[in-house]
């Protein structure tokens, strides 16, 4: 069953659109940005919120960036595997990914020759759930389930994820 981050933290009632931006220094390519766009669409389909990319990192609601090791928020990344990413609860909006992971943005993570390959969209969908206010689910099929293997892809929202987010939005 789904849970909430804490005390039903959510974006303000009536929020119709949230903007997102990428850390300018990361210089991400279109393939990577496309993965985030697809991940956001999965949540906008089942809520009343839409997501729009902006180039203004400072003023965006959701701030996405890849960082390694200590990056200034007291939650350092740990290199390959372990922590893959973290997101803060509403309305902080920070979404950090561990730049040391072997990210696969093409969707064919199962075919990767690297045993440590991690599917970017899978992690993005999960972390966006946190950004919107969901905690972890006890339902194994849910994208908000707290563990996943490497070379695994789980990007489709389960009924449990949808039920949880629709309590909030
Ligand atoms: N990062 C954890 C996560 O997002 C951070 C975390 C640890 C956390 N404990 C928490 C967040 C308690 C909220 C509440 O869950 S992670 C997965 C999964 C991670 C894990 O790097 O371990 C995904 C990031 F579910 F697959 F294991 C993304 Cl998809
Ligand atoms: Zn961080
Ligand atoms: Zn999580």
C-alpha cells in the first residue's frame, strides 16, 4: 500500500503546472532530457498537474541535477550503486541523481553488458513520485516500492501508485 512522504505534504491546492529545469553545468543531451519528459508525462496522465521544462534553473519548481559525492546538501552520493538518487518532498523540489551510476537512457537496460547498469526512466518515475509527495509502497509492482534490482526497468505506474497520487492531486 502507498504512503505519503510526511503529513500529506503536497504542492498547493490548485497547482496546475510545475516547471522543471536541469542543472546548467550538466550539459545533458536530448536523449536524457527526453527520458525525464516521458517520466513526467506518466504522472501528468493520472493527475491534474502538467510539467513544463524551463531554462531558468533558479526559478524552476523542480531542479534536476547529476552530482557526485558531497554536493552540499548533507546527503553525499556514494559512487556506483548504493544510493542512486534522492528527491526532497514538496515544496522543496530538488531532484539529485548520482553521476557515478552507469545510467542507461535508451530503455534497453536489460541488454546492458554492465551488471551495474541502472535504468534512468525507472529512477526518474520513482523520484518524481517523491517530489509530488508520495513515500514508499509495500506493493512490489508499484514504482514507489523501495527496492529494485540492477538491469531492471519498471516505469509503468501500478494501480497503487495511481491511487496514492490521486489522494493528493
Ligand atoms: N534513493 C532512495 C529513494 O529514493 C532515498 C531514500 C532512502 C528515501 N530512504 C528513503 C526516500 C525514505 C524516501 C523515504 O528511495 S535510492 C530506488 C528503488 C533509489 C531507490 O537511490 O535508494 C529508486 C532511487 F526503488 F528502485 F529502489 C530510485 Cl527507483
Ligand atoms: Zn543531493
Ligand atoms: Zn524512494
